[in-house]
């Protein structure tokens, strides 16, 4: 007598075109605790399989219409984990071997021997149990990997937050030092009735207030995920506005800031304030670099090729050190020492990416560098106007 089938694997679909075999095998299997459904041919068997999704299928190989080999292939396509036992005649060993190649779990020959049938069923049940165990282990491993990954990400995020806070504290501390210094000079100038000292202190205060405002603006821009509201703009106008906005700062620092008037006209879909801020970051950085050399010069130009347009900002400063060239877009890395936060280029790159573009640079050390804000090109509006003010 065979051992009772485990409850999880006792649903059997029996497919055979001989009524006598179906009836006898069904009675025997039911007597051993199996839940048996029968079908007289391959087509009916497939319909029953789709409806019931049994654990084990026992099918004759030679049947009219859909034979056992075709039936096996279709079942494995629908449910690779279903175990299929095939029934074959003594002279059909080639078909039996083919069925094994198609991932049948076993075959038994006619006339059917009960012991051989139950051995085949036991093997099918063992395979099902092993697959279930492997799935369980796989899911458990996936859960452990996911948990470990989440912990690693949490540690990484914590480290990033720590680095961010540390950098921000350092930047704010420098700004506060500048404010305190400027405030002290204002007080000294007023107390000693020296207007020039008070004026210098007030300039220091205003300069550090601007630095703090820029820091807050860059933080808000960088941390806030957003989709820009796009409209067509002439990049030449944006370039001209950036140059105009920073002309006084450049003059104060002894840098010649100029717009290349020979630039081609180029159009792009942009959110004007965001792209203008990104461009001004690039121009301001270039002015800082050019201020380090005699006769510093920054040139802003507009160009394009194919499906892309760009605004380039070239300076004749000292260029980038190798470390700076590698880390230029990384968080809170600055070449300006205490005067920089390292956010400007990150914000510019983020804005460019939000517009489907990027920021590129060419290091020409020791003769300067060129930064380009690259954007997808569009055709000029029909009226040649657009959303420019």
C-alpha cells in the first residue's frame, strides 16, 4: 500500500482516451487520498488544467488530436512547476525519453503497475516539495538582501546628511564671521566718525547677506523635486541678462565680462528663472576664477549643433586642479575655500537635467576653463517672439 499523499500535493489531473484506464486509475488514486479529475483527450485536459491548476498531471502519450507530447509542452509553458507523469506503451521508449527531455517528472508503461505509479507520484511530490522549499529560501534570501540593502542605504543616507550638515554649518559659520566683521567695522566707523570705515563694514555686511540668500536659494532649488514649466525662449536674451546682472560684480573685481555678439540665435524650451539662475551660477564662478589673474576676462557665448544648443561661459583664470575637475559636480565641493558652498554647480546641473540637458566643462588649466549649459534645441517660434519679456 502506498503512503498517503501530502495534502498540498494530492490534486491530480488524469488524461487518457481509454475509459477503462481512466476509471480504474481514478478509483485507485482516490482510494489513496488523491483528489482526481479526469479528461478523455488533450483538448478537454487543457481546459481542465486551466480551470483547476492541479499539482500533478498524468497523461497518456498517444491520444487523438492533441497528443501527450504536445500536451506536456503546453502545460509546461503555462505552469513550469507542474509535475507531469506520462503513460506510454512498451514500444514507445523514444517518446518516453522525449517527454523527459521536455521536463516530465517520470514515465510509466502499460499495463500500469500500481507500485510504479506510486513511485512516480512520490517522486513528483518530492520535486514539488523541493521547488517550494527553494522558493521559500529564495524569498527569505531576497528579504534578507532587501533588509541589508535598506540598512546600508540608511547608513549611507545618514553619512550624506552628516556631510551635508557639516558643510552647511561650515558655510554658515563663515558667513556669520563675515557679518560680525562687517558689523564691527560699521560700529567702529560710527563711533570714530570715520565714514569710510563704516562704508567698508556695510559693504561686508551686504556681501555676506547676499551669500546667505544665495545659499538658501540654492538649497531650496537643489532639494525640491520639480518639473519645470517650459516655454520657448531665445537663449541669447538669457545670456545677455546674466551678463547684465553680474556686470557690476565683475567690474568691482577687475574682470572684463563680455557677451559674444557674433553668437548664433538659438532657441530652447526653458523655465526662464530657473535657467537664468543656473547660468548666473556659471558666470559668477567664472568671474571668481578670472579674478585670480591679471586682466581677468569672461566671455559668454551662444552656440549649437544638430539637436542641441548651449550657452558657454569661458574664463582665462587658472583652470581646475585635477581634484577639482574630478569632484566639480559632487556635493559641497568648492574651489573657493571659505567663500563657497559647493552648491552652485550642483544646482546648475540639476536644472539642466530637469530640462533634458546637462552641464559640461572643458578644463584648459593653466589657461582657464569653459562651462556649457547644454539644452535640447527647438525651431524658432513662427512669429520669432516667444515668451521673452
